């Protein structure tokens, strides 16, 4: 395979979408001895070779442990060889874990090239077929290329080459997690519930339909695909399509044995016991490190387990809160016991987040910064969030977020991005009414803050310019000498330049006077410099998209219409 082609594939493939990627740390995983019935049921399905290929659909509500099951299954399949003789080829053919937190993991545009890359790593013989497909049609690597074309060239053709070799081997396995996280980033908030929601749903429906089409292909080796998602109507509708349904093995599922019916699911009656085991294990780990900590009683463990509402995310967050290594775990345990005595079924997650916020020195600031982290289009390190927000709003980011370690993944390496542990946190801060703390009800929306901060940072750090053509001679030198310490190339400024239009389009409408004034200043005096900078970093496609959205924002804002009438001559 030509090195140049393979290098391009490795650059386009989304490494962070692999089940064990560093981007996904800490990896959620089923504790040994938990989820036994569910996992064994899935393993039996994946081991079945005599029957047709399957699309195994595991679904449930937020926080019940779908990703942990997906990781555990992927890990097991990675440990199984295709044959006893092989040293390299494993049963895990590829994984893609969707996530709204990352641009390339919330779209299907990189799905098949990522799986093709992993498949070629596992089965080196198919590299030549991937190479030929890309040399014949380099556009296959572009995320906007038709998904059907990508599937045929990068997925089906390589797999067809393996049919004869694998005819006596156990089935191949692909694992696809969090289909519901496939959500394109929209610019216009007013279209989220219509145009972009329709786009997201049609994108997912097409992917599900294509996966089913692939599994029906008679020239493929027996292949099973495990997919997980929330129990959302549009995904269920796609799974019920007449071309898809015959291939689907749905979980939850009723099973019958010895005349007794039982249901295998993510939130069945056995989950209370699994959560109890998880809590017991977690407290043992805490006590091994902190010998003075008394082991909770069986009654206390049962109280915590039952009030977790069969959601592992609640139990996991409880333990992160109790064992944050910065506070007295005995005091924290008592807070959790008091909370769980008040919880009603169905209120567990948000009430838990309320209680965590209430322990912060300034719950209002903590909520604001938590909502900022959740609203970021792409994650940033704490230092860059502080830089992005500026000396006012960004002054206490580190202090505020440090108190939220039970819901945020804050790496010890300060150069790495901070992130929410679970998508339920994003759901929680998406609307003020999800939080019962009165002081957060009047806060400015995070998108308004991020939009304003992005504009202010660009106005401050991008020099004013009125002559785009004067800088073209410098472009090559500038693009090759991007110094990370240069304020003009900081991650915060890169983020602001790339996402200002996203946040402004989602900001509260109408804009306040300050936001309108800063937008006008940027549009009048710094737009051409922004264009130059985006040209320098060779991001021309997004350059045009963002500029188009900026013009829409200017037209939509009544007191800035005059700006649009004066900008056209500057661009000519």
C-alpha cells in the first residue's frame, strides 16, 4: 500500500472514536460480576455463526450503562483470535463510539473510513483494496461524500475479500456506541427542532439502513454489529423499517426458560444488585487508600443502590463525589445518604447534580462554568477556557470547576481538555428549569457568553486590517510557523475563530446591547483579518460557511442591518 495513501487514511480516520482511545478516558467498563446475564446473552448472539449476520440493538435511557456494556463487549472481542494459529487477527473488526462532545464523532462522515482503517490494521491483506479504492476516488475520504459510496468502497469491498479466508472462523464483530449522539452542530438555534433535527434523524436512518444492507450481502463473511443508543423514537422507527427489522436482535428482550419468562435489559430488577456490588467494590477501594474511612453498612449500601434508580451514572457520580480526594469522604457520604433518603424514583440524576452544585462555594458560578464546558463545540483545557472567557468571566474557572470533579473529567495534565463525564450533564444544563437552585434561573445562556467572549478575543488578538490582498504573500510562511505560544495561534483563539457563529446563532435573542456592540466592532474592523487568519490555517470550507452564517446574523439583528450594507464593498 502506498505510504501516502495510508497516511491520509490514518489522518482522516477518527482515532478518538475507537473504543479504547485516550480521548475516551476514563473508559466506562462493567465491573466483573455485574451485567452477567446481559453480557452472556450478547456473547451468545455474537458467537452464533450458523445463522445470518445480525444487527444487535441495545437501547435504554440515559445513564443505564450502555457505553460500559459496549466497551466490555469490544474488549472481550479484541481478546479473541479468529483462529488459534493467528497472532494478529482478532474478532473485533472495528468500533465507532459517537459523541456530541467532538466534531468528528458526532457525524457519519468519518464512520466508514474509521472502520476501514481499523479493519486494515486487524487484517493487513485488505490494505491494498482500501488503497485502490482511495486512489481511484480520493473524494471517498471527504466527510461530505455520499455515505453509500463510502460504505461500498471502504467497508463492503474489503470485507468481501475476507469471506473465503474466514469461512471456518467465528463471526466478525463491529461495535457502534451511542447512535443518538450523532447530532450535527447547527448554526441557527431556530432550526434545531426542525431542519437540523430532520437532518440528524435522516442521517441516522440512512446509516442504519446501510448497515442492514451490508449485513444482507451474501458475499460477506458472517458479521455481527452491536449498536447502542437511547430509546428514541426516530431510531426505533429506523430499526422497524421492513428492510432492517429481519436482521435486528433487540435488547430489552423477553426470554423463556423452564416455563418462566424473564426480561434481559439494562434496567431490569437485577441491576439493583449489580449497583450494590459496584458500590461495595468502590468503597473497598476507598478504604484501601484511606484506612480511617469506615466501611458503610449493608443498609447504607442498599439505600444508595436503590436510590440510584437503576442508573449506573448515578451510582458512579455518587462515588466520584464521595471519593474526590479533596474532601472528607465521611462528610460526603453523609450528604449522599441524606440526599438518597429524599429522592423519588425518576428524579435521581438531576437532584444529584443539584446537591453537588449546592456544596460549591458559589453554586451560581459553578453552574455557569459547568454549562460553559457542556456547551463548547469542542473541548478545551481549563487554561484555554479561562483565556476564551477573558479576565472577567474567566477569572475563577479553575477554582469553580475543581469543585465539580464528580461530574467533570479534569485531567492532571493541564494541557488536556476538561470534559463532562456523561451526556446527562449536558441535558441537565440545557435548560434552567432542570436545576432547582433559584440562583441559576437568571443566568445568561452559555452560548451568549461564549459568542461574546469569542468576539472579544478575536477583536483583541487579531490585528485590525483593511487589506486582505496585502497579506497573501505571507500566508505560506505563517501557515508553516504556527507557534503554540503565540497569542494569535492559541487554542482559545483557534476555538473562537472556528465557533463564534455557532454560539452567536444559539445566543439569547434579541441580543443585549454589549453583544451587539462587540459584534459590530468585529464585523466592521476585524472581519478581513479573521478571513486572512482562516486562510492561513487552510480552513477554507469552514471559512465560507462561517462567513455566510455571520452575514445571516447581521441581517437578523435589527440594529446591525446597516453593517451588512457596508461590508460588501470591503469584500470586493
